[in-house]
C-alpha cells in the first residue's frame, strides 16, 4: 500500500463524529470552516511552533511525528510523542474546545498508538488528549475494546468507500450544531425533503 492509499488518521475522527461529514470532507473535498475549526488550526500551529509543556527529566518530547501502519492502511501526524529514557512512548493529541461526549478523539489517539506500536514494536498502554479550553489533559487507556473499535471503524470506512454512497445524516442532531459543514449539508432542510418524498 502506497502512502497515497493510506487513510489519514484525522479522518477517523470525522467519521466517528458523523459519517456524512467524513464523506463531504474526504471524498468531496469540502473544507468547511467556522470559528471552531479556525481556532483549532491556530492552536495546532502554536503546538508545533512553540513549547507548550515542559519536559520532565528523562522525557524527550517529539513534536509532529509522522506515523503509519501498512497493516491497517492508515497514516497521520502525532502532535506530540513523549519518549521516556529506557523505553515507553506516549502520544499526545491537542484539541480545540472541551472534551466531547463522543469518542472521536479517543479513536484518533488510539489509531496513532497502533501505528507507533507497529513502527517500534513497543506496546503503548495510554496516551493523552489535551483540550485547550479546559487546559487539562485527559488520560486515555488503549483498552482491548477501544483498539477493536478503532480497527473495526477503519474497515467500516473502507466498506463505505467501496459502496460509494454519501452516508445519511447523523442520527444525533446535536452534532450538527457545531458542524462547519452545516451550510453544505443543510440537515434540517434535506431531512424535510426526504420525509416529503418525491414530488
Ligand atoms: S450538518 Fe450534521 S449531518 Fe450534516 S455533516 Fe454536519 S454533523 Fe453530519
């Protein structure tokens, strides 16, 4: 599998949030922006250009680490990988806003860990999500259940791409509220038209 054929890990996050949103962005190339996405880009640039956290003694901080798994067919960038002297890697992903109620960020982080495991041969038990607006880290354990869910999700995405159909709207309308593709998707209007049927 070539680099171009590897699924970008950040799109796993989009798919968990809403399969339709994933489709708009990955297949149709829509890049909707709102205040949340713009602030997210600015925060990520800060992460990659200045130190956000001090290193503890014996911990090497590696920023913007390219990771990949040819077994799973995914690749991406870890915002930060903490490497302890004597072994031990911990991926850290920085996120705009607060912790959400869904697991999209956890899946993204877990996929990064699965890549690092394949690249290094070392087991990784946990990582961290750092939410800018809360200024705190959330520890994420890479449980067997989260690993299995992440692997299954990658297969679901591949199956969806083979089917070649734009997925339906999310069944959780609360997710549409902050979606930068709302004006492209128009979930209320198109849902109304679908219910009305053909004219
Ligand atoms: S507006 Fe709602 S249904 Fe449409 S892409 Fe965004 S989250 Fe999905």
